[in-house]
């Protein structure tokens, strides 16, 4: 019998997609990067596939094809967390630089209100589901709730520190740690940028990256490296560095614009190599482990920059309209996709459609993805959009 909390503890390392909805595009005209919507969905899809392919059947687990797909192709799909953090650093810093140049200052209360209206409603809905509705659902299904997570950490956006110590019973809670880091970033980052002149922003970025490297070098723990703020914040600083270079250093912008196709192909090849061979490339030496996140963040940043600015890209993701549309609901997909996975597992178990390899690799994955998209679409249209409309009142533009 499949238990309601079925996702293994080591399969919940994902990050929060900071995306710009169609409504937000209208409110922030001039700062919308059309190719990043599709990139967000691809990053989510990697994370989704990392969380997929659960089975309790030994004959499936022992299959070479199952091992190749679950561990080989998508075993490091949690690198989507790195991508989302770099994206956050890039987008938020770009907007803050633009605001400071336009108005001569950063209006902190308005910035925090914009982020609150975007992040808090669905986040706290997810906390409610995890701590209240999930245990009720388990009881109704004849299972015993065993929630070890501390609700205080989650309501105060410190869930990543709770995640270091324990693994939540409710899978939906297990992924909220990254939103906690995002919110910590949103609290501190605009203050730093408000106090410094734009020309000196690089000092803040460099300081954060160095502090992150020192933390990783002095704390050789996988859970600390994955979930601690000081370990992850370097990803955001790398994204921020990219935004600053594109706005303040014309030579850097021109270099990205003129990237040759073989350079761009090399960047994507590097990311694919890391995705497939992460452990082989980094986990053989403490020094390599220390620099792993920064190195990966650099590759991801180059992908972001070439999608936004390169003149000779191999492809532009905005051409794939379906991906771009799905990219606008990525936040809901991130928060709610475990519901889609768990409901799918319950259905396929009841119907006996989880006993063959193809059912685990293909059927369950497709059903879970469709359910996740449906849930995220409903959430966006009927729950998130009313809050997004309020954001216009706090725009930094007149």
C-alpha cells in the first residue's frame, strides 16, 4: 500500500521560481525578459522529474532503464533550485537598479509590499495545507500523521533552518524551505542596495559570494550546503552580479551580445555535463565541493544572459509559446506539484497502474504533470491574480 507521504527525504531540494506573470508584465513594462518564462518552466520540469518515478516495487527499482532515467538523467534535477536562485538575484537586482536610477532611491516599503503580494498568499496557503489539511487527509485515508516540522519556523520564513534538522511529513512543506531563503533575501538585499551607490554594488556582490564560500569551506555538511542561507545566497549574488554588469558595464553587455554560437553551445554543454555528472565532477574533493554552487551559478547566469541579450542564440525560448505560457504559472507549479504527484500515486495504486516500468516512468509522470498544471492554473486565476492586481498600487514607476 502506498503511504500518503511517499516522497523520500532526499528528493525535496527545490527552489522557488520567481516569475513575472502576464499581469506583472503589464505593470513592469520595460523590464520584462520574454525568454525567461520558458526557462523557468524548464527549470521546474527538471525539478518535477527529480521528484517523480517513485515506486515501491523492487523489480522496477532493479531495472537498468529505471536507474538510468531516475538516477542518471534526472538524479540531479534539483539543480533547478540553483537556477531559480540565480534568476531571483538577477531579476530583483535588475529591478532595484532600474528603480534607483529612475527615482534616485529605492522605496523599501513598496518593494516589500510587492514581494508580499506575490509570495505570501500562496506560501501561507501551502503552509495551511501542510499543517492542517494534510494530516486530516492522512487520517481519512487510515494513515497516521507524523509531522515533525515546527510551524513557528514556517510562519516566520525560517523553514530552511527547520529543514536542516528534520524532514517534514507533508511533502508540500518540504519544499517551502527555499521560499524562506528567498524572503530572507528580499528583506536584506534592498536595504544593502539602497545604502550603496550603484557603482559600488559589485562590492556587496563580491562580499556575499566570499562569505558563502567561507561558510561552505568551514561546514562540510550536505544538508547545510543544500539548505542553509549562507550556502545558497551566493547563487543570488551571482545573478545580481549579472544584472549589474548588463546595466553598468557596456563592454560586458556587448560581449554577451556578440557571443558566437559555439560559445553558447559550450555553455549549454557545460550545464548538461553538470546535470548528468554532478557528483563525478565535484564530490571527490572538499575544495571542489566548496566552489560547486558558484561554478554552477556561473553557468546558469551565462544561460540567462545569452537568452536575454545574445544576438546569435541557438534558440530563443520565447518562440516556444506553450513553454512561455506555462512559465507564467511556475510559482504555483512549484508550490503545488507535490499534490499532483501524491494524488497520482494514490489513483494509480488503487487502479493497479503502477506495477509496470512504463507506468512508473511514463503514465504516472504524465498524469502528475497534468494535475500539477491544472492546480497551478486554478491557483493563478482564482487565488493569486487578485493579489497581483494590487501590486500596481506599489509600482516604483509613476
